[in-house]
C-alpha cells in the first residue's frame, strides 16, 4: 500500500515552469467560475478540489432565484468558507432594473449573504444614471462590485468608444473590476467573433482605456482564449466564465504544467544554440 505524499514535497524537487503566479488572497490573477446549476454536493466537491484556485463563483444568469432557500444558503456558505466571493449573475440585476426593483434586489443580495454583485446591461439597456446608482449603492453596502461591458447578442453591439466610456465611468464610481463580455460560449458575443477570437483592434483599445490592465477580467471560457491571454499578459491575468470542470486545467496553464504554456517557459530559458 502506497503512503500519502504531499504535493509540497514534489515542489521541493521541481518548480512551476511558468513563474509569477500569485496565491490567495490576491488582487490579481483572479479566476471567476460560472456555476450554471450545481447542487450543494457538486459545489462542495468543486471547492474541496479547487477552492484555492477560485476567487469568484458566479451563480449564472438568474439561477439564484430557482434554488430553494436552504440550498442557496448552503452554496453561499460553502463558497465563503473557502474564501471565495460569490454573487448572482448580471442578468438577474437586469431583470430587477427592468421591473423597477433595483433597491429590493440589492437588499436581497446583501441579506442572502452574497459577497459581490454584478452590474451589467448585456441584454437590457440600462440608463447611465441607473448603472451609476447600482454601482455606488452596492459599494456602500459593502459588496464587491463587478461590472460588465459588452452585449450578449452581436446585433445589439455599439461602438467600442461607448464601452471604453463605460469602463472608465464604472471604475470612477467604485467598481472593483470590470468584466469584458464573452458569454459562457466564448463565441459571437461581446468582443469575440464567431470563431471565438478577439475582434481585431478592440482588445487593444480597451487596454489603452485603463491605467492598469489588472482592473479588467476577461471572460474566456475556451482554452484557446485562456492560453492567448496568459501568453500575452502572464499567469496573473484575470479570467472569467471558467467552467467548474476546467479550474485545474486553467491553473495548470497558468503555471506551465500544460504543454501550451510550458513551451513558452522552456523557450524563454533554453540556452541559445551555439
């Protein structure tokens, strides 16, 4: 019978090929996971296995309203016990705004024990003054405010300058981070084309609009998108809409324990052929 061996022993022998990964608690290198309906047992299993690599757990869309109170309470408490911020999806807030219930919605978020809230207008157009009020009110309530820019349906998309203005305004009004829309599919939404690639030039314009790129969270559900962003910005880029099943695979990408990013680390340290 083999004995238990701690991974820390192995890390005394080898080191992560891609260096620079921050550990929790952290302000950069954030990983946001989208939960589309996991039960408490699945949630507990995810956090037990990967909680040290997750910073935010988003209960996607309006799914928070579909759990029983007991199950929702259990999921929220589980996340908080692992030091993971948890919040309902932005679509839920959009519905509240549409129905004139923003104040009641934010009160529910706080009372339920969520630690963060998302302010978005990916589907429903929200007046700038209402968006500002939502951000300021939520921040005053002690919630971490994540805002999102970009549209879920490409037919609703407007000019890039509009989104740049939203980013700058959101940060001035107290947003903790701004999420760059990519949906859970990563294709034909937000700033991705039908193939899941960044629309040329738009990412660069977004980056030029902020003083610190660490203030942005890039929704990147696809492995190719995660890889591109890690290779471009390093292992501490903020990534969102990660599948619960991909958390460890993403962390392996971040530290060079997958061939895609190992190659970069290897080429960076390989002696030049003489």
